[in-house]
C-alpha cells in the first residue's frame, strides 16, 4: 500500500504511522518527497486494512500497489534508480557498455581482451570464473584462480569487474574479488541465492531466465530489494521460443515494458540473445534505440579458441566498430556513451 500524508500533517506523523505499520507485522517504508510525505506498507493487505489508515486525519490517501512486485515498482518509487558499479552509472541517462570474454581462461586472454574493450570505450569488464554449463564436461571456469586474475586485470586496467555467482557457498570469495555480482539466467529463480546476494552490498546484474516471464524477472529482482539490496540491474538476454534459427529470441519488447513498470535500469545482452556473432551488432543498436540503459557484450581476443561461447563472441576489432556505430544511435535517443 502507498500511504500519502496530508501536506499539513505534523512532522512526527510519519514516524507514528510507520510504528503502527511495523507493530502490525508489516514492512514500513518511508519515502519523503519534495511536496508530500509518502509511506509504504508491504505485507498482508488484510492486516493493513484493519489499521484503517484512510480514516486517520493525517492521511490524504491509501492506495494499493497493483503490481505483484512492490519495491521494484514505479508505483512506489517513480524515479529512476541509478546503479553504480565502479565509475559506471547505469540508469542515469548514460549508456554503459560492459564487455569481456564469457569466461576467464588465462591471464593473457583476459588482459588482452580487457585492454581492447577499454580502448574501444567499454566501462566495465565482465567474465566468469564460475560458469554454468549445460554439459558436465564443459569448461566450468577456474573458480578462485579465475577470480584472482579478474581482480588483478580489473585493477590493472581500471575497469570495475562483474562476475557470476552460482552458489551461496562461493559468495564470500566472490564478494571479496568483484565489484558487482551477476546472477545468471539459470539461477534467476534460485531463491536462496537471491536472498543471500540481496544481503550483500555489491550491485547485482540479474539476468532473465530463459523461460521466465518479465513479471517473474521483476519478482526475482524484488527478492533482492526485499533482502535490502537496491542496487539491481536487470538484463534481457533472450528467451526460448519456438524459433530455433538463433540461440535465443531477444525480447526487445521487454525494454520499454521494464522501463515503464520499474525504476531499475535494464541492460541488453545481444550475445546470448542471438548466439551468433554477426547479429550482435545490429541487435545492440536496436537495444540502444529502444531505451536500454546499456549493453553486456561478449568479446574474446580470439573467439576461434574460446573455451565457451566463441560463436557469439566479437573479435576486438568488431567491438571497436560496434562502439563507433553505437555512438550516433545513443546520441539520437538522448543518451551519452
Ligand atoms: C553468461 O553471461 O556468460 C551466461 C552464462 O549468461 P546467461 O546466464 O544469460 O545464459
Ligand atoms: Mn557466455
């Protein structure tokens, strides 16, 4: 519920009403605005109804939050959230590009790729030390050794590093090495992981599950916010449809939808969204045009020998060309790259 106080309500009214909400076992929220004090109450709406706040003379209106997700909803929080990862400000009118190889393979591969993407204008480095693989025989990442390399290369290049966490057991070591945590498509509804990551203070890059509805993605984000972490970026990375020509179907409808329904920023991952190198650049341009706050792109110094996702990874010169073609598109939609 959203509770708007009357403009003439005494300053202590907000605190007193919040205490009543909390005493009823609901989660109280305080959102002081420039004109009106707005309060929130999350939990069982029948309990809230019993409080009869609409008959409190200090209350102007009580309205339900219609969306199933509450903290993530624009109804409760109309202004855009800006997620800061290192020097990046995702969601604040800038267009941020995070790039890197699918996996940390070795120091040279990671460093060469990082130096190339930075020179081309990327502002974040993303690479996996823990990789979810469909086959148990696939390269699953170097784990702690990969994290160490990622941290070193991040420090050397000045790029903030983002890496995937798949298991709560690895969370501490990953938190100690990374600037932001990725939750991958396969774990979007791993609720124990969402709760644990929500308790950290690192920004989170949450990818849409391959068969998840947008509402389910936003409810997964709600878990992170409900656990206390508001620095959440959601990612459209393509979904499974009847179409098999491409690895996934990149759902760009999701971008204006997410921007309308939530205050969280949204990135597009055209690498996993298409699975095919040649389609990454056109879909990256489309993502910028339809209002995404940035991109996640896989780049490898030599995709032909990549240990994972080589077919969708750009060569460094292709990434550089993409950044050059992106600039006028980003500018045309009123953003800065
Ligand atoms: C990845 O980012 O390399 C990855 C495994 O992505 P997703 O979780 O979207 O499949
Ligand atoms: Mn990948």
